[in-house]
């Protein structure tokens, strides 16, 4: 260990990039900076000759070859285990019975005997009421459990065999916050919405142990340049994280959330936000204020453009405030899922009310997604110290649905620039597997408000574009600051932790248009190389 620490790493010959450098224009010249890492920290940054003189003999030299060295990226909102389990699943490409049959066939070819067939990418609204019947799935696959998972993760649809295996009785009741769908005659359609989806999902047999899944997810995250994450998955990641970190096999920084249904357990255990070690920490309790854009359940101030509804209030404003107050009292901060403008307002009101009742949260409370917000609510983020946790890739994925459902209101959708101007702190994530992960895709979306290669006319409200510096701050600094690691992370400066990513391209020289083509060459976490070999 000691020998290794003394060896160190010396980086040179490329771009050194973090939010401060992107903002100052300092890095725009040549590749004059070199970086020395000793142990788990950055020891020195400066001209190569000076840094080399400070390096111990035997320091391993990394020539960046015109590529970029950045701090490790943190995905501030991801579902790691669901993501990695989804990677191997077949997706429904066409939302028709024929498309379903194709997907079933592809999945059956991959599955082992006895496995359930699970398909991803189901878009409920593209299936007519008549087709959303159990017979549709029973026809596609009789006799073997088949489950379709909705693309937004908020509902699931099972065939007769799946319902039998899951022991779901015909007279099953709606759980709180969920709906068991029935046809006109009162029979189960096999569709389970919001909290009810758990009835079906939890019955799907796992193929691997959670720890094995997590190790796999971490490797895949490294390949994207991600060295840490704020996870919002189900509770089995707690066991997985403890197991890997206990064995010293977690080359990753993980902030875990407490599902709303586990608030009481957390209270009983007196579990507190920010408690943990240098790899795993306790984050926020996650509450839901509304549903999703795609399913028309995001809670709005005014009716949808394509519907007379204003969405679903998953939890009332006052109930939300009570739960926030409980969490705060227990020493836990909160993360509130709020997509529609009314949900965002409810979330801010609930946070404000609970602060007024009992004082500040132990760590910054956060609101997740904020896909639509009223102008007058934006300054409240700063005033209340609420972190805006957003997923830039949604600007690309969701824009057509957003235009259809929100019309002119999209002028204040995904309004990251307005949020920043109002003093809010932004943290970037992906919400994978419900959207595509990867910091370069997120940066590209934040900078361009469109995908790489799309014509400029496709840009979605380009007035909301961000510059590279605030985008990097949201992906590198804010999530780490919120986690409260004892080693500062997210900058390339002496004394900061050595979580680093080497990209094969100069991210300042290439056009953001082509960010998606840049590749990760190597990754370091706490000064140890955890991905890539080439020197
Ligand atoms: Zn999520």
C-alpha cells in the first residue's frame, strides 16, 4: 500500500478540465498543465517540469495524447440495479401486438428455461383501452410468466402466468398510492399502476445477487466516466453496497436514498443523512409529489393540452409537508420527485413549511426532475437552499411529448438557465434506465438542447442552453458537495480527491456536437486505476 502511494501518477500532454477551468478560459491555450497524484489525492498541478520534479521515482506517467483529464463524474439521479438489470432485457421497439410478439421471441431466445420473460420500453398510452387486456399478453405468451415494464418505470403489465406466480388474487385491493387496473367487467387486466406495480415487480425472480449486479453496474458506469452516483433504486442496493464496501470492492462513491415506504424504519434506526464512510453515505428520503409527463400524471397548475386532467397528486401538499417534517426531525434530508409545475410548487411549499416548523434540513433538500416550473417559484430554490436535481438528456428525449402535452408552457420546461439565473444550484443525473446514462450525453444536451447531429432547428428552447462551466459544475461539483465526503471531490486542484477520468478527445477543442463520440480511456478512484489499461 505504502509503496503504491509513493509511486503516484503523473498526467501530461492533454487538456486538464474542470468547471473552473472551463469558466476562466485558462485552459484554452496549449496542454501546459500536468497533474501529480499521490495516494488518494491530487498533490500538484502546474507546468510539467515543476510537477515532474515533485514526483517520486517510479511515478507512473500517463500521456493524455491530446485527450482530456477531468474529475470523475457523478450521476446525481440513477437507479443502478434496475439499470444494470435492464441492460440485458429486450425492449419493445413497436407498440403493437406484432411488435410485442417480436420482442417476446427475442427475449425467449436469450432466456434460460424457467426464466420469466421481462420486456422493457412499454409505452402504456400507445395501447388502446381494448388492447390493454390480459388476453393481449396471454396471446403473446401463454403459460410462461411475461411482464412488460413501462418505459417510465411507473407501471407493469403481467400475463396470467405472471399473476399466478406472483400470487395476485382476482380480488386484490389497490395499495396506497397505486391502482390495480380492471376491465369493464371488473377482471384484472394485469396492469398495475404506480405503487401497485410493486406487487408484480417483486415477484420477478432475480438472475444474480444484488452485490454482483452492483459490481457489474459500477464497471459499466466507469466505462462512461462515472465514478459516483446518488442512487434512487429500491432497497436491495443497501445490502449490495455494504457487501462490496465491506470486502473493499467498491471502487465508486455511492449516496443511497431511503424509499418513502422505509421512512419509519429509518426513524426507528435513527439513520441520518451523510452518515457513512468514504464510499457509501446515507442520502435523502425519496418522496413522490406526482407521476410522469409521458403518462399524463405529472401534476400541473392547468390542464394538459391533450386532456382535461391536471395530473395526479400522489400525495397532498400537507401530507408531503408532514413527511418532510418527520424526515427532518429524524436527521434525514429529503428528495422530492416533482415533474409538473404544481408538483414543484407543492414540493417547495412542503420544504418551506417543514423548515418553518422545525428549522433547516441536515443536508440540502432536493427536488428531482423539475420538468415544468412557474417563473415565480424559481427564486425559492435559492431562498430555501433546495438543490435542483435535473436530467439534461430529458430535453432531447421528452421534447415532442412535452410540446404535445404542455404546448406553450414548454417555454418554462427544463428551464435550467432560468433556474441558474434565479440562483439555484443544479445537479445533473440521467435517471437511467428511464433515460440514457452518460455525462457526455448530458453535457451535450445541456449545451445544445438537442442531440448531436440534429439540425439546429431541432433545438428545444435554445434560450435555456447552459455554458460548459455551469454544466460541469452541476455534474462534477454539486453532487459531491451534497454528499459531504471528507475528501473534497470534483476539481483538479491540490488537496482534492483523485477521482479522475481520461477521455480520448480534447473536450474543449471538439464541438459539443460530437461529444457522444468521445470515449473513456481510463478511470481512477481515490488514486487507484479502476478502468482501462493503456498508458
Ligand atoms: Zn428516478
